[in-house]
RNA sequence: GGCGGCAUAGCCAAGUGGCUAAGGCGACGGUCUGCAAAACCGUUAUCCCCGGUUCGAGUCCGGGUGCCGCCUCCA
């Protein structure tokens, strides 16, 4: 069937546990829902990945010509928000408002497109209540003391997404699942929670209260994407119970065969090989990482591996006193085993480095330097022939069509980038028109790659300038002193005083810089 | 205990049964350079183990081993 796509796209669907060809509910159109954050604190890097992944998927689907409606919710009613509000003695909605803003800032910094709709739970109480009433009417839910629970036993499909059998789940009921006398079964989950004194509450047929965690997504999907839509995204950990429960609710309300047609789940981010947890060495907010690296570098790094794989952030901390690399234990103790210094955990945390991101930053700089060179050459040319259709974009898209394989797609760029640099360096023996034509095609293709990835799209010169400025700032470098040294070295080189020239270069390299002497003069960068 | 995932070079990593197993980092050799740096070129793996299916398997099936995750809030 024609899907309104130039070529078929394969997607890995969690429900069927297999790669399937994307068949749209309506050719040419695609509805995408992404489970967004619960806004009770600054978002962490895992949240960033969970947003970048669907963002790239949406960008690619649009690039392939689909009309995409992208919905990413914000959970602004939740126990953790209430807990934080009570701790700070402010209204819960104020907490939610604040962190929803912060989330928006982080997402924008990372280059994520605005979703078409960013619904909030607090704006969908009527839809939620209506859905619960539907479930009650169908015998799939029951009221107990102002709470409403989903009757899991009444939904035969329960457990299919998460590959779980209700019997197995019940086995560990005593220890794993909190037993609540009001529930018919320990597996039943809350659709509506009666408000306790002091908690924010909304009116409902069952008394004042608030929605359970899962029902919001079912209700918001229904409202903004319809009873059935194409793609539902989220982190792996949401498969069970969150997405399982969404299916139970939505199919319970709308009938079999409704709701999301494809379930896409992204893998976790680890720090230093461990799942994030709130101990020193392996929990980082997006904000913290963005303070150390260009947001585009972070985005690029997130896209270097396939979205379903785990992604490890190496964490490196060196002792401020002796420079020794500290292991995890030393980091937790805030003490250097090599020299005995005790800088403390906080001081060490301030010295954290992410080698993977540093490598990614270098790679991005290479790409931008190549683009800068190509653009400069094209700009200087009197006449540029129309771009030659290259192989870059088709090869790139072939990987993207295979379950949005950004890692594989990025790999296809290496050859063309090297080729571009070869052409840029070639001064003789190349056909000038052919060279310009190839480079024009390269730049045109890279523009499209940039639109798909949300990377490589900045002005190359600006990006490289920003990078140097950022690194100069973190290194506490005095640019004027660097300029003075470079001027002195230029003089020495003009006089062919190599000894002095090299001495100045040594001085610069002691500052952590490297100089490059090219035909168009000397440039410098960080080593 | 139940369920799921992963195992590819020194490190990271792509691989939709079939030509010489992408790519990046690192290392080594070379071109360029006053010397360097950058850039470019080249070298750097038979895919955890055992068995099976197949004309053909890193890719499918079974059994091991080892990591990791979920089953409780979690992206």
C-alpha cells in the first residue's frame, strides 16, 4: 500500500517485538505521541534523550514528506510535584509551572522542535473524567472510597506489551506490590485518587481528587491524535506498567485494535556504566551537562548510537591536587587514593569531565571546519554550477529508513567529509568547475542532513567561534596574550627565525593551544 | 523467582542470511610542512562458547557463560 512515502520505513515495534514496515493509519499523515516529563525538578539527561529521539524521528518523517502531528505532553499533576510543593510551601501548580519552563528551555537549547501540541494534565480534566466514566460504564473500572481503579482482570490483553502474565505478576504480590484492601486485585491501578487534606484537587463524580498517572496519556492521545494513531514513544522503563496501562485504558474505552499502532522505546543513559541514580557519580541534569558542552555536541552525542541501545556517558574526575584519575570509590569518598588529598565530593563534582562528549565535540568541530571551508570556497567562486546530486543524502536516508538508525547514518558521512577536505586542499590537478559542483552538492546534502538531525545546521564560522570562546572561558585564557604571541611568532617566521618561532609555539602549547600554519596564515585552536 | 535485552578490533560502535564485517577515537606508517599541527592516504576484527537449520549465519533456532534492565517512582 502506498503510504505517501518515497520508500518504505522500517520501525521496531515493542508490542510485536519486531521490525515492521511503517503502515500509516492514513497515507501521508502520521500522528506521534511522546511521553514527556513530570515537572517536579530540572530534567536529567535521560529526559533529554527521550525528547531528542522522537524529535529526530519526527524530523525525518517530515523530510520524507509526511504531514506529522507531534504531541508531547507535560505531566503537571503528580505526587512528586505535590511533595516538592509541600516541602517548599508553595502551590503545586507553581512548582509545575516553574519546571515546565525550565524543561522548555533545555529542550530548545538541544535543538528540539516545538511539538505541535504540548498538552498538560491540568488542562484535560474533563477528558480524563469522561474516559474514566466510559471505563466504569463498560465494567472495566470500579469506585472505592472516592478512588477509581482499573479492573485489570477484565482486560484480557493485559500484559501483552510488557510480555508479562498477570499470574506471574501476582506471584510476588506480597513483597512487590502494595496490598490495598480497597482493590479487588493487587494488579489494579488507580484511575482517580481521592484527595487527602491539603492536596490539590479537582471535582469529579467520585468526589474531589486527581487523576492517576496513566490515564492522562490515554486521554490526551485520544483528544489530540484520535482513538487510533501511529507512533507512541517513550523510555524503555515506561513499557511496564505505564504504557501497558495506557493500552488497557484506551482499548478498554475505545475497543480492540485502537490506540498506538507502533510502540518505540528508547534505551537508557548510563553514567560511568551505571544506571542514573541520585548519588554523586552518576546523576546529571541536562542543565549541568549543557554548562560543560555545546548543546549541539550533546545532541550529536545522543545520536551517535541507535536509539534503542543504552548510551554510556564516561565520567572522568581528576584529583585537583595531583591530577590522578579518581575511581568511583574515591569520587564517592571525596578523597584521592594516590596523594591523600581530600577535596570533598562537591569540589570533585565541579571537576567532572565527559570524555565521550569531548570526543563528540572534536568531531563536530571537524564537520563544521569542513563545511566552513566548502562554504568559503563556494562563496568566493565567481559562478557556482548547480549542485551535483550526490550519494551522500541517499546513503544517509537509507540508514534512517531502517528504524531511524542515526548511528549508521552518521557513519556514511565520513567518506564525503574526507572527500570534501581533499577537494578543499587540492590546488592543482582538479577540474575547477567539477570541484565546485561537487562541493555545492555536498553542502546542499548536508543542509538536508542538518534538517533531519537538528545538527550541523549552525553557521560554521559562528559555531567554531563560539566553541573557541567557550573553551577559552573555561580555560581562563587571555585571548589578547594569545594574539600578542601569535603576532610575535608571525614576525619570527617572516624572518625565518625558526628557533624563536618554535619557542613561541612551545609557549602557546603550554597554554593548551595548538597552532596551524597554512597557506593563508596561522590559525590556532585548543589542543 | 518471573520477564526482557545485550555480547562485533585497545576503546566506542553500525550491521534488514549472501560481494572484500560501516564509521569514530586511539596507535603505527606515509603525503604535505622549515619542523610541526590540521588535512589527506594506508595499516589495525572473522563477530563470547558449544551444537543445529541453510548452498550460505555476526545475522535464524537450541543450550551454556557473562553483563545489564524491568517486575515499586523512574526517560
